[in-house]
C-alpha cells in the first residue's frame, strides 16, 4: 500500500513559487537595465548631435571670415559623419548662421549671431532645437 506524502507536494509547489519569483525579479531587472541603457544612448546621441552642430558652426565661421558672401546651404563631411550648414543670412552688419548636427534619433540646431567680421565678434551662440 502506497502512502501519499503531502510534504512532497508542498515542496514542489514551494519550489515552483520560488522559481516564479526569481524569474519575475530577473525580468524586472533586465527591463530596468534596458531602460537605463536607452536613456544613456539618448544622452550620448544628444551630445554628439550638439558637437556636430557646433563643428559645422565653426566651419561656417571659418568660411565666412574671408568670404562675406558665404551663404551656407551645404553638408560638411567630417571623417565619415556629416553635419549641415543650413544657412548664413546677412542683414546689415549682422550675420546669422544656422547649423545642424544629427546622431541617431537626435537632432540639434545651433544659431550663431556674428555682429562684426573684422575683427570677428560673436554675440550669441545657442542651441535652438
């Protein structure tokens, strides 16, 4: 005659519950890590897009110095990555440069206001996007 041992069933159910809790904690941690990674990637892309926009702004300033009719509207290749000098608008003695950098899903646009070319005087340099 076989006897039933309820302690065996309790042990199996307890093991299943513990395993489920461990899996739940592991999945939760994996999701948290993935979210943190996405935030870090986004921050890195924003920083890169700003650096690219600033770089194109610097290039536009370098071209504007000797050529006050420089209008921008070009894509600059920086060793395999690109940025855009969107425009250089001349109004009186003031030049407004707009440049854009892209990295992943991040776009940054900068606006540079130049109030004199000789000597070059930059009165404002800010991100506008």
